[in-house]
C-alpha cells in the first residue's frame, strides 16, 4: 500500500507586531501630554476671563426708557449642567458606536483572519471614537473661551437687567443715560451675570454640539446600521434622525433663552453662528485625524499580508513515492 508522509518546510517568521509601534510609544505619550496641557491651559484661561482675573468686565450704563431691559425675571427652562452632561455623553457614545460600525462595515465576518483580529480591531475602533471625543472637547472648550471673551468685552445688559439689578437711580428722564449706579436688588455675582448677555453661551454650546454631531456623521456613511453606501441599509433613517433630533434640540434650546428673558434675539443668533463655526472646525480636525489613523492601520495590514502569504507558500507537502513489491 502506498504511504504518504507530510513534511512541512516553514521558515522562521517574524511577529506580526511591527517594531515601529514600540518605537512610537514615547511619541504617543508626549502627544497626549501636550494635548492635556494645552486643554488645561485653555480651561484655566477661560476661568480667569470669566472671573475677571485678566481684565475686568465692561460695565455699561442704561436708559431708563429702554424697553428691551424691562422684562420680568423667569426661571430658566434648560439648565447649563444638563446641556453639557447629556450632550457630551451622547457625542461620546455615538462617536464610539459610529467608529465601530464604520470600521467594521466592509469586513467579511466569516474570514478566519478577521475572527482572529476582531477583538483588537474593536478596541482600535473604540479608541478612534475616543479620539473623536477628544477633538470634540477641544472645540467645546474653545467655544466656551470665545463666548466668555465676548461677554466680558461687550458688557451687553440682559433683557431682565432692570428687574434683577433694581438700580438706585431716579428714572425721571427716560432718555437719560445712567452710568453711576448700584444694584440694590442683586448680589455682586448676579449683577455681573446680568451684564453678560452677548453672545448667548447656551446657543453657542448647543449649536456646537449639534453641528459637530451632524458634520461628523455626514462623513460616516454606512455607520449606525446603514449599508456600505449609506443608502441601502435596513436602518436608513437612523443617521438623519439623530442629526435632525440634535438640530431640533439646539434650535428649541436657543429660542428658550429669548423666551426666558435672559438673552436678546441678536445674542442668540450670534451664539448660533459662533457654535456652528467652531463645530465645523473641530469636526474637520477630528475626521482628518480619524482618516489618518485608519490609513496608517491599513498600510500596516498591507505590510503584514505579504509576510503571511510567504509563510503559507513555503509550507510544502512532500509525498513519498509508493513502494512496489517485487516478485
């Protein structure tokens, strides 16, 4: 009977992990340190400007007959803390889910190579979502810095200024401009806040969050349940629904600042414009960085494939010739 014996000839193969990853570790650490220091410096400057530590806020006067300053005090409809907390958590969750879905949509799940790398790939995609959120935070802090700078340099009075301040002046002449006054109905903090109407911080923040989310998702077709092209998936309307919901919440929140008598319409419009511009800038940076990381990973995978193919091609099976019984 013929017998077969398999002899595998396999050369020594190097590890799939490239040494460049180890070499780049100090650079990555330094990069995160620089980003953290820069973000902390921006936060410190914002707080210093808000508290008047760098320069005092502008103190404008008023006309007693100005009807735009005589609105009553109303309770605010939307809290600043709720806006920041809910918006930040939503952006982080959507960014991680989107990066995971976007990076996995064109990969064959039945591939054994993909199965071996599925957990590391998932971790990498979630890390990309975290990087997107980092750029979101940078843009968010920059937006806060800019609108706080605008508030202290303009000193525009809020619509409910007269009700909050109750200045110690006699309004016998409605056309008289009062600059020498004291607020007897408000504390020092309440008076300072009543002179910071322009631009609307709420409008800037909510428009920044909404537009950042919309701009980011618009460059991620097929993510969040959609198909590879973004038009043939079973959940076609998930992405536009999220974008519409974000824009609607931003619009309603911004208009509530006028209805609550804490901002003029011009304050809200400028806040919306500021938040929109900063969101487009930050989203562009985030998408550019995400694509750079993705192309780098694809190049590393392409460099590994020839090595795997060479190892497979050298595994030759040698068959012994069948033995013939001689008579």
